């Protein structure tokens, strides 16, 4: 069963997310000497990132032991405003003492298949070398259509069961087709902790469907996220949680 936590506003939700990040980092570095996290794209994590970049969290977290990956990426250059890597770099990574070698971005400037293969190769090499064999934390968001990471309704990544990263073509009308690379369910569901950050009344009905409707991940991809041997958290604000009931 997921742990659902509801906060009165986006600021308190962001604080809880930053505190969870710090607590999981402390635990993982104490147990295994490093903390391995996949950051999410989207706008919701920016408030958490901003908090993690403040002195309290800069001092609290052993950043030299943090290893950063991404849940997904758009196939754009790192300087593009749509780059998930670029956003995390600007809101978080340049403000904390993390070694450049600990940052494993998805190379969005490559062709999607090439970028996905390169990312998969890096993930397999990284986890094969130990000491941890899975993500300590995967951060995710929920899209208006029920997608998470770049697992969009009706796309093949939802049913992927062997590859850890795949290329995705997705069109959000009226925007042009954008290629993306996404982590897949097998690697996300192997994580020790998976945390969704979701806010705003506009997503309230979609969230209700994801949490309360029958399992139909081709229509509601976020439903496919069910950690096998880990914990699943939904950190919500009051506005988005309005329809899920108790
Ligand atoms: C991305 C992610 C996507 C995102 C959700 C929620 O945009 O890079 O692929 O899954 O997390 O769409 O986005 P918001 O946080 O902007 O609502």
C-alpha cells in the first residue's frame, strides 16, 4: 500500500520532500556509503530543489556521496529550457558541493535511441559495480493525462520488462513531437523508495483515477509504479488530494 501524505500547501510539501531526501541520503550513506537518486522533470520539484540548495540542506547532506540520475529527459540540448538536466543543474546542482563525476545525465542532445542505450549502459555499469544495486530514491511527477516519467498513455515503455531506459516519441498538441528517454517500470519498481510529488486542483480527478480506479496502466501509466521491495510515497497538497477520499 502506498503511503499518502497530504500537506496544506506547496511550501510544506516541498519541505517534507527535501527532508525525506535528506533522511534517505543519511540512511543510505550510513548503510552503503552512497545515496543514489533519480530526479524528476517537470515544474513541481523546483521548490524542493530550491530548499535543498539552502544552507540547512547543503550542510546536512554529504553531497560528495550523492549520485544523481534522472527519471526521464527530453531530447534537447542541456542548455534548452526544456532540459530536465538543465533545470536540476540550475535550481540545485550548481548550488551544492556535488562532484561532477557523480552527475549522470541523459544525453538529450543525442538521437533518442542512442541516448537511451547510453543511459541504460551507464545504469547497468553503475549498479553492477556496487555497493548498491538499486536506486535509493526515484522522484516522479504526475502528468495531466496520468503519465509519469515519460511513460505516456498507450506507449510501449509501460509494458517494458527488461530494458531500464527506452526512447519515447510523444506529442502534446499543439506542441511538436518531442523525443524523450525514460526509465522503465522494472528499474523504477526495483527502487528502495519511490516518491511522487503532485500538486494543484487541476490534477485532482486524474490523481483519484490513478489511486482509486481499477488497474489500467495503458490508460493511467502512473498505476504501473508499484515498488516490488520498496516503499511508495505520494506527497500531495490539499488541492490535488481533494477527490481521493480517506
Ligand atoms: C517531465 C516529466 C513528467 C512530469 C509530469 C509532472 O515533465 O519531464 O516527464 O513526468 O514529472 O508531467 O509535471 P509537473 O511537475 O510540471 O506538473
